[in-house]
């Protein structure tokens, strides 16, 4: 998988999250969600489309292409798990989500995999002790 910029990862993750709550995703939805101008989002969508990460139909509806979906799913999984870990250790939920949003882009695969294993082991231990 090609390394893409954090901003592109954020766009792809946002498209994934919006597609979970809405039937269709448009540039204006992304702009509203991220607080960006519609022209900025349009430029980003054009670049993502040209690089094969998103598809746009004649109505302007945006969907993730396979490479974009793979990246978005990976980033979203990181966001959810890192947020959960931070909340579990007592970090305020909003701060945990904000911090996870930054960490999810820079954490190595190895470190994230170890965190995932650690959480799984602790959940298994907790279940056994109930």
C-alpha cells in the first residue's frame, strides 16, 4: 500500500464514517464534517479520485475504491482502539478522541499490533475473572 499523507487519510476515514450514517456521501457532507471549504474538499476529492482512492458518480456521490477503503478501515480501526485505550486509562472521552485522531496516523504497524494484542489479552483476562 502506497504511503499517503495524513490529510488524505483523514478524508478517507471521514468518507467511511459518513457512509456508515448516510446513504450517500457528497463533497459538501465532507466539508461540513471536517469544517473545510467546499473548494478545498473538491480539490482533495479530485486528487483522491485521480489516484484511485475514491470514485465519484454523475450525481457527485463519493464512494471509496478498494485502496481507499483499505486505508480508511485501517485508520478507523486505529482511531476506535486508541480512543478506547485512552478512555480506559481515564482520559476524558473528547480528549481521547482528539489525541487518537493524531496518533492514528503516526503509530507504527508493529506498535498498533502490540496494543491490539494487549487489549485482547486484557479483555480475555477480565472475562475469566468475572
